[in-house]
C-alpha cells in the first residue's frame, strides 16, 4: 500500500511539473505486455543459425519494450554488454539512449528498442551485408507486429540497411524518409555521441521530430 501511495504521489508530482512546464499532453503509450506472436519470433531467434554471427554469441538480443509502442529505435547490433545480458542498449551507449528517451518524456518500457542483427558481431565490427540480409526477416516481423508510428534509426548501418541506401548519417538526418508508410527519423548512434559529444545538439534536434508522433500516442 505504501508503495502504491508513493507511486501515485510521484505521478501527481510529474503531472504538476509538466503542467508548470507548459506541457499539455502526456505520451499515451502502453507498458509492456505479453505478445505471443513477438514471443514466437523471439524464440526463433534464440535458436537461429542463419549466419556466422551465431558462432560467437552468448545470448541473442531480440529487442524489448512495448509491443504497442509509437516509437521504435533501431540500432546496428548487440555489443559486449548486450551479448552478455541478452538485452539491447544496456552498455554506456544504452545509458545515453535511455536519457534521450527520458528527455522525450518516456521510459524504455514505452518504446520498442531493437537492432538490425540480433547476435553480436566479433569485436563489434560492422555487420556484413549477408549477415544483415540473413537477419532482416526478424526486424521486418518486429515492425509488422509492433506497427510503430515512427522509426528512429541510430547510426549509419541501421539507416542504410533499413532504407536500402548508402550515405552517412550527416547526409540523411533532417530529411523525410519512409519505410513503407512509416516515417523514419535518422540520427547518430549513441556510441558516436560518446566519442563526439558535440553531436548531441544535432541528435536532440533529430529526436525532437519524434514528438508529434507521441502526441497522437497509442
Ligand atoms: S545475427 Fe540474426 S540471422 Fe545471424 S544467427 Fe543471429 S539471429 Fe540468426
């Protein structure tokens, strides 16, 4: 009971702060719920040996978040921490992505986070074209099942592979992209921001473009 009261008070405080800040809306997104079709795909990934990346993995990293998210973040592939924990974006770059999500007024549970490939490439190298192609069916299934209002790609590999183009992030950001009928916002990978903190301003300008999709939230 005390826990419930504390949570209610925290929510009321947040509402008051957001009203004071002039925020007249709250993102209406669903907390994670069991989603059998997604869980079936996750099971398929756990035993997948469609490409060589299965050989060095500790865990597959399918993705996580709300199966009804308005926003889907797509990165390149799992790193060392992600491979060890079986969860996407949990290392230092993941902490930065979490801050970005929180700055949008959301939590990780209200968005969906995944990668182009579900197994860690050795030494964190960029996934090879045949690996990206082998793994693509899983991302396509995730997009089809979650049906996000908008996709935000993180880094060059994700943007290029999703949009089937070949260009640096700097040339793609700020432009209108579509995956089918889903708008795609291109921005830098959080790992890039750790090396180049000066790019945070541009990244914030990119992710602010997600806000209109949250206002119509699900
Ligand atoms: S990276 Fe994708 S295609 Fe390759 S083994 Fe892992 S799950 Fe299968």
